[in-house]
C-alpha cells in the first residue's frame, strides 16, 4: 500500500519544510528587489486566456481569450461573441458538456471490483475510462507530490520537483493556503465529474454526514465496519456542525478549516486520513484508497471528499460567502489549470488546443523559465496578452508555441514604448518588456507620446517575483536565445 508522509494517503501530515517566504530581497544582477513569495502560490501554466478576475479575457469587439496549455477536451464547441468573434470553450472556466455515456449509463452507485477474493468499490466504467484517458489518476498523484518537494518526501513518478517553476509556495500542511488549495482542487474535480455525468451525480455526492455506523456506508462495506475513535468522532461533530458559532470561531479562514480537515492529528483533525484508511482493502489494491496512484478510481474516495466539500460549503454559507464569488472562481480555475499542466507533463498528447492539434514540444530557457512567468495565476499576463485580441498586439501565452511568442518579442518595436523594442538581446535595461515587468519604465527615458510607463501587470498584487524577474533579465542579458524544438 502506498501512503503519504506520516502514513496518511494523499496529503497526510507530518511534513516539515520551509516554504518560500515574502519580504524584500536584495537586488541581483541588476534586477530590482520585489517582495512576495518566490513562487507566489506556484504558477499555473496553461492559464492562458484568463483575465484578471479569472474569467476569459475579452477584448473590444467581443474577442475572447483562449485558455489552452491544458487539456481542451470534453467541450471544444465554440459560440459567437457579442462582436461576432468566436469564444473558445475553456473547461476550467466554462465547465464540461455532458459525456455521451451520461445518456446511456443505466447504473448508478458503486461498481464492484474483485481481486484476490476481496471486493472493492469503484466508479462506473465510463467514469473510470474517462479519468484514465485524461490521466487524472497520475495528475492527482503528482498534484500531491509537488506539494511535498520542499520536505523531500515527494514520491513523484516524473521527477516533478525538477520543475521548480511549478512548485507551489504552499506546501503540504504547512500553511492555511495549502488548506484552501486542497479544498479547491477536490471541488474542481467533483464539479467536473458532475458536469460530465449530470444524470449520475450520486457517484460524486458525499456522505450527508460523517459515517457513524455501518448503515451509513454502501452494503459492500458493512461487514467490515469498525468504529472511529472517540477523538475522530468529536472532530467529525465539529465539522458536521461547523455552522454553529462556537465551531465557526475555531477557524479564522476557510484555508484554516481546510488545513484542519486535511492534516494529521494531534495538531489537526486527521479526518482526511482516517476516512481514507477506513476503507483500505489489504488484498485488493489496484483501485484502492490506499493506492495514491489510482485512488480516485475508488467510489469511496468521492464519498469522503464529497463530505469534506459539503462541510466546507457549510462553512462558506455560515461566513456569508457566495458560491459564485470571484475569489472562489479564481481558486478553482487555478487548480484546474495546474491539474491540466501536470497531465500534459505526464502525457504530452494531453496538450491540445480547440482544434485538437498538439503544440510542438519545445525546450530552452525562454520556454522553461521565462514563459511560465507570463502564464501563471499570479502575474496573469496571458489573460490580457493571449492569442485572441492581445493587448498591444503582444501575445504572451495561450495555445501558441513559444517560438511564435518569441518572434513577436525580440527586436520588435514596442507599441507603447516609443523608441524602445520589446526585447533587445543583451540589453535588458533597454528592453521594454523587462522595464515594464520590473516597474522601471517610468525612469527609462521614454519620450514619445506613445510611451505608457506604468508597470505591468497593472494591479498591485499581480507582480512577478524576484526569481521570475531574474530569469527574464538573465535570458535577455545572455542574448535572448530562441526556444528550441526537437
């Protein structure tokens, strides 16, 4: 049985590490100091076409940004925008259309899987087939693995920790931010499956309350029922009754509540791990809850995570948080894009655009170190500089090759930079892209009437980190080499 650190599957506790911290860093190689986390929550490549509020970026005339770089399957239809332009479906924002099997699937509830004489419960075959085709099993495993990098406990199968630009600042159980991402990630998965199988949502509907007796679980599990500990039941009562003022007061934020639900006792509730371990079959592990590589196949996985999602929603309602508030939408989209990016690393065929044509495989400093800065959910550059109607005619992300982005940057006149070019090889101090990102454009000496010297991105919180600026600076200083393709 594969278990997480501390013995807990999928994000157990006991992990000790130091995450990147905020503050002002000294200037390095001529790059000005920038406060904030060095990974700022982790980039979410694939987030192209997401505007500053997390919704598709819409340019004048109704042209919608395209959010590619992730899996663009399930609903690739297009609709005309207000100005007659095409809106390309982005499943991270617009959701999925129903899977064709939803109309023909006649069975709900668990599907029995027998191995070594033991019966386990899995989701229905069309659901299992869809998750395998979209490498959700491995992507979910790597989502947890990348949150164990700083602790050195990652069990990644693709050396995910070598992708340093993707490592989230919020590492497993080390911050309330991780607690919120844990909740949002699993809600994204639950909502996606409910969209794909709207007539068969029972499979993805959680326990109505924390299971107290054998009658609360499917028939296949009743003969193996054993009671939870008194402490687990006491914690479960807090969660089920989270809307009571005395329980609500225990958690300053939904992230704090998520951390308490996810992580191990005694510091936290241990409920996530307790629910996972309760339904582990010792001789039937192919789709088992203890097998981190495939545990999303298990019917009980969705029952327990559905329950966690239910109590999270009860917390949100008690706090007066709307189910469609923008902060939640942004968080769900961010986790969706990260899941898509992980899927694309596992299986490059998953990187498809609206026309189902795969982007070329590319490498080089620009592709691996510079481009991610434009597409992450912190800077959100590609939200306004996507493939459709990009601001200033400059595309920085989306369903586009790095080579195409590159040729529109190097030695290309800056639209709002007067005499400056976007990227001047070897000279970052006279490269408008760097000056705008570093907040140095106002003092660069641009004198033309077209000069717009405000920093980019325009919002105060959406700023590149010191490490990102350093990567951009170093790339330009080294001559701005082009991305390469095998």
